[in-house]
C-alpha cells in the first residue's frame, strides 16, 4: 500500500482500489446469500414446526425479520437442537 501511495501520491485509481477490494466484495456477497438462505430456512421451519404454538410462530417470524442474527441461535437452541424424547422400551404396568 505504501508503494501505491508513493506512486500515485495519495490518489489511487478506482480500478486498482476495486481490484484490491474484490476479495472483500466476494466474501460479503457469499455471506449475504448464506444469511438470506438461513432466514428463509428459519422462517419455514418456524411456520411448519408443530411443537410451536400459533401465537409463538408469529413472534418468531417477526424476530427473524427484524433481529435475525440474534434470533437464529436462540431459536436453534430452543426449538431445533433439543430433539423430541423417544418412548422408553420398558413395559409400563
């Protein structure tokens, strides 16, 4: 970067600047697409999850829309990670 500053005396041409920013731009686009995919996944899961009450579904969808980065791990920890308990193999008397 110092070489560019000495060569162009503080004014870096846009083509060089954007060429240097290509990695950041591609990373931001990929992460944005992943984030959008997670948003769609969590909304669909919250709507189709039978263990969630209908009133709670509305709250989850609104949380996903407005504070998604915070709501994703909370929903994952409360509703996706704990699997349903299976019945025991013991005979009840």
